[in-house]
């Protein structure tokens, strides 16, 4: 059914790779999760702190994973851009610290140089990559393969969600090693491929949403908490495929001066919501509506608390699972917006990619 939907459409690598994701994520689950819900990944013992290092879409995965390690594994974690990591004079190098490097190709220059720097301090290293013959794979102490297959489109789609799932499984593995019961969470994670199949069915509505967004010169994509990594990924996806001026920012921070961009009447705001709308978000969005009256579009749960111009949602009660659904929604939104503007989605002008 999914393949038939794709065949009715214009044949682009980006769209083809978006539609491969449910099968790829199922393969990852089959590879790394046993029938008894044990995660089959080798990790170091005695880790109390994790630093995730990456660039581009891989950084957005790292940002999301840092939240998961804190909430699920109860391990302090934070994400840093590879280029920023290289500027640090020294790094934490206790025996209980693990550095995780995420790169699709395994050949990202900044990320490989960051790993090389970390090794100089004698720290434990782990990589998440899509290439088992890469520089970073060979240099890391521990490793996890994404199994996404070759990705041709410049925009990361299947490589992003495969990294996201690998990082999620790592967080669950560390939780298991720390004696935390994550059986129900793993059962939820196993449903991700079927929910992504349901998400594909939203493409006609997403196409309408894209037609609406393509009319705007400035777009603000905002979120809170876990969803902020998705807001950053959405901004990157739409920006690199459509060339629209987009910023991503935490909603609370947006209210501190940045909100003035909405004085430009050709601006729209998109809010990404992975759970229920909290009081502060409701208040801030309604303040924005009252003061600037921009079109407010919500990706996530429908709410009567904020008047939205557009709402795209997949019914799903498990936040971890819904993360992947929203990732696919924003990929399809980027694709449809770019096609509406007659952009080359596979080869955006001036961008290159290491393909593995």
C-alpha cells in the first residue's frame, strides 16, 4: 500500500527514502531487540554522564537523545555541536563519562576530528553511524549501525529516523543495565513502524499545509522540551529544500525579543507539540495571537485552547512513538513545500553530501 502511494507521485529520491522508513525501522528493531525485549547492543559499564557530539540533522538526534538519557536512563547527558566541541580547551574525561558521536556517513570531518580529540583524553567512545567501513566506526570503542541503506537525497530522512531509533534503543539499554524496568516502553517502540505507515496516509493534508506555508517568506518553528529537537530538524529540512527563511527556537525564549519578527506580516508560526499543550505554551501562543495575529499552525495534538489556522496530527498516546510520526510529518512537509516552489529536493543548490 505504501509503495503504491509513492508510485502515484513524482519520483524523487527524497520521497522514495521517506517511504522506506517504516521498513528500515522494523529491520533495526528486528536486529537489536529480542522477543524478550532485551536490547542487543554492547555498551560500557559504570557510565554516569554522556556527551553526544554531532552536526546537522545528527545533532538534532543527539539533542533529543540527551533528553531521553536523562528521563529514561537517569543519566546526565547533553548534546554539543562537533564544531563547538573542537573549540573547547579541555573536556570531561573521568572514567564514568561516555562520548557518543553520531554521523550518517561516518566521514563527517568535524565529528571525526571531535572523536580524535576525545581519544587524546582517553575517554570511552561510541558511534552511531550508517557505515560500518567508515573512519568513525573503526576509531570508536563501541558502535551501533543504523542499517538505513544508501541515502541519495541531500536532506536526511531515513538516516535521521534510523539514528533516532538507535539512540532511543541505547537509552533503553542503559536503563536496563541500571535495573530500570523499561519493558512497556520497548513494547511501545516496537509499534513505531506501524504508526509511521499510518502517518503516510496524512500526505494529502500535509500537501495542503505545504501549499499554505509556501506563500510565506518568514516562518518560525517553535516547541518546548523534547519537541524542540524536532523543531530544529523541521526548520533545517524546509530551509535546505525550499530556501525559505526559517528559524527554530524554544517558545519561551521566542517571547524575549525574537517575537518582534512577527511584525512582518508575511510571517507564520508553526508550533510542534508531542504531548499535551501546557499552561505556559497556551499563554504564550495566545499572547502572540493577540499581539501579532500571525497564522499559527500546530503539528501535534489538536487543542481548543489556541486558535490554529492549520493542524496536522497523528493519533498516538505514546510520546516516544509520536516523535517518529512527527519526524515523518515534517519530512513530508518539507518535500511538499519544496515541490510547490519548484525546487530540486534531491540536489538543493550549493549543498553536497557524503553518501554512504
